[in-house]
C-alpha cells in the first residue's frame, strides 16, 4: 500500500515539474528541479521493495507537501513566460569578452600553481600509518575535524574559486569551441581535485548540476539540445566510483563485483534512506535527534567565525552535522546511514504544521533569482547555478539554509571573477598599451 502511494506521489510531482516548465518556459526553474528530483526518488523507493523498511503514509504525505508548497511559492513569483533571447542580444553581453577570458586563464594558472601547496596542506592531516587510500583518508580526517572554526587562510579558501572557474569558463569562451572546451575541461578537473581534497564526494554531482544549469540557460532555457545528458551521466558515474573507492575502501578483500553492486546500492541509500530516516524521527524523536540540523546552526557558525577572526571566544560549541547512524532496511546487511532528511531541519525548527513556511518562503526568493539568471546577468546566473545544486541534492538535507555561509562566500568569489578581475585586466591592458605614433601634418 505505501509503495503504491509513493508511486502516486511521483506521478503528481512529475506533473508539477512539467507544469512549472511550461508556465515559466524554462527547464531550469527551481520548481522543476525540486519536484523533478522527488519525482525520481519516489519511484526508486517504490522499486526498492523490501530493501528499505516500510514507512508510514503520513511520512510520504509530508514529503509530498513540501515540494507542493515550493511549487506554489515559485509560481506565485513567476512573471510572464520568458521569450527566447535573440543570438545578437546574447553576444552583445559579457559572453566572450576579452577581459573575462583573460581572467579565466589567469585564475586557471593561479589554481594550477597553488594545487601542490593545497595538496600538501590537506595531506598533512592524514596519518602516516593510514591503511586506506588517500581520498578516503582525507574524507575521514575531514569528518573528524568537521564543524571546527579555523584561522582564515587564502590557501584554504581556494576551493570555491575552483568550483566557479569551469562555470565562468563555459560563459567566457562562448563561441570558441576548441579553446573553450580545453580550458573548461582543465578547469573542471581542477575543481574536482580541489573538492576531493576537502573530503567532499558530492563535488562531482554538484558540479555536474551547476554545469547543466548554465548549459540550459545558454540554450534559452530549453532542455533539448543543451547537452546536459552526458554531463549528468558523467556526474553519476563519477559519484558511483567515489562511493566504491571511499565508502568501501575497507572492504578490499571482497569480490570486486560485489563492491560495485554495493556502491550502486549506496547511491540508492543516499536517495531513499532519508525517507526511512524521517519516518524513524517522526515515530521516535527522542531516539533520532535532528537538533544538529536546526536552521539556526549556520548563523551560529557564522557568528563563531567572526568572533574567531577578532580573537574572541565562540558564541557556542556546535555539534557535528553528522547525525546518528541507523540501518534503513534489512537489505543493507548491517550497514548504517545518516538520518539526513530534507524536512528534518524544518520540522526540528518548528513543528509538523508550520514547517511548510520554509519551502514556500525559499521558493519566493529562488524564483526571483531565477528570473534574473540569464546570460545577460552572469552574476545571477552563476549564483543560481550554485544554489540549484542544493535543490538537486535536497533529498540528503536542507542545503539552502544550512550552507548559507558557503553561498555567501561563493557570491563574493563570483564578484571577484566576473566583475573585479575583468576590470583589472582591462586597466592593465590599457596601462601597457603604447600610444600610437603620429606624424605631423
């Protein structure tokens, strides 16, 4: 019964995703992203059968109501259906400007030059007697130090620059296929390297989502012909490989086929285990506490960081973001997963009746940002591409608010890359340009 209801929810959300795409005229709008991803997750839960423990229908209703509220808010702040922009109008913007292209190349060289030092810094956190591969060891060390406020260092803050670089490159080299493809590919590899050195497996699917958002925007909001399918396929395969070699690095003596099957099952757990986790929390809140995901947490973290910069004691000691692990189903053979859940933060911060104000309010803001996110507004487009990854990965937790510190940092990075750097490049070119020789009349 509950699995059939999950399939019904999937069909309804797929209808909302299609409706939002038709109303806005763009396939990258926030309502389509959120409703679309949950329209995929519910059928996976339906297909999983006995892999996960069955949940209450009331839990599925709550999970259904949040995208519905998000859809209503997004449509309430949607203007007239966007018309495809003319090609000359797009080319008249900053797309392909010389200053932006030179800035991309300069940042590419800077990040390439800093990568060895960045590697050495994070390699120092790995134990010399570690018996696991380097990426898994980095991940383990990151989890152990997660939540700690550290001294500010330009080196430690290069990761958001590396994430933004391939997105900016995709816009800067518009119309230059050979050179643009090469530079963007190198920038993409750099971004993955920097992301993995911070212990983040999600950098691969996140970067794929952001990249696809920019591609769709460049294609006038149309999904067909945007080239997003191979990018998303590569992101899924890359994430699968990371699960295999990070999550299952301790099981090297097992059969290789079984490890890859377990990795595929691991992706299913990332998608569907939060459903079972939310159900456990709603039935036993005293056992599965979600308080580390309270929506006030990111603001306390920002306050602690500011106090740390001025040499003051932190406002409060924050608990780890990684919650209590649990077994989501008998088919997982004793493997435990986090109780991250899209609605957990909202319900923990309010209750089961008022939590819908958060997805509704956020959808109003994101719909406004999405209307500005066109090739004519590079800053808004790239910021939306970064925020959109939070929507696409919303099945694993509330990232729009919990990650607000990184969103602010990324906005500053975008300003440096798409506004400050091109201006400095243009001034340098003007300063070094020799005056033209003139002859007397």
